[in-house]
């Protein structure tokens, strides 16, 4: 864990739930902020899922990127449990919208990207439409609950989308991803050789964090591998 200003946060949704989270802010200049939407909670996904935890531990110091994490409704992590219960990717709309508003209003985000991982990518594609959002970063998108209309929305919207597609993904591998996302002309699909859905292992994590940095703060590349 590298130096950063870290604090717990509580996000209140429009339907009255309190969601727990944490923000890790650079001690120096803030290049941009990333709001992280975690993997499927019924399969163990949470704000501390390892890529997000490592992003929060490293990127504020390494790249000047603020990392905002939270547990969606009914989700538990070491920090505690957010109120409510799992909404099958439907009522989480309130969570995403509240978290975006919190990022701007309470955290003073200037440039906010929304990053989803697995289940979180569907939440991003469906609900992160706030016009203040700079763009989307998608890790292992399964397109489980996203509809064609969601992809069509982003195609017309034109904001940048970067998607990292593991070669050995359990749900959507590179060839299928190219077909599924064809409607979004501005999407950048990054096929990652030998990677899997959960990005296990330090080389996979380093690749993800490097691609995030390339999008937001390319001048900080290459990221150090030792401190």
C-alpha cells in the first residue's frame, strides 16, 4: 500500500440505502478519478476484489489517479456491509447513480471515469449515463444483463470506452467480443493474451493497471514494478 489520502465514505441512494466505500486520493495532483463497480456479489465480488484493491493501493501514488470504491446494495467486504439486498442488476441503478453524484458533489471529482469489472461492466453500460462521466473502462465484460439498446446508446453517445478482453475469459472471449461490440464504433477493444476473467496473478494486474494509466495519465508510464 503506497501513500495516499484514504478515508471511508457513505453513499446514500435515492431509495434510502447507505452504501459503504472508500476513496484513495493522491497526495499530490489528481489526474482524474475512477469510480469502480465491482464483480457479482453473489459470486464473491465486492469493493475489495483484488484488482480494485490493488488499484487503490497503488495508482494514487504511481499515477495520480483517485480510486473510489464502494459495495453495492447487500454486498459485504472487510469494511462492512452495504444496506439492502442484491437487486439482480436492476435496483443497482440507484447505487450507480448515487455513487456518481457523490463523486462529483462530495469528492469534487473533476474528471470521472467509471470502471466496471464483470457484473460491474453491465452496471456501467446500463446506468453510468450521467453526462459528466468522461468515459467507461470495462474489465472482462460478460454482457450478461446489458441489452442491445444499451450498446446502441453508447454508440450514439460517442464517449470513449476501453474494454479489456481476456483471451481465456469464461464468458466473452475476443472473437465474440468483437462481434458483440461492433455497434460501438469508438470502443477500443484490448485483447489480452493468456489472461482470464478474474485477472489472477501479478502480470495480469500489472497489465490492467498499466492500461488504466495509459488512458488517464499516459505520462506516468511505465508503472514501476518495484518500490
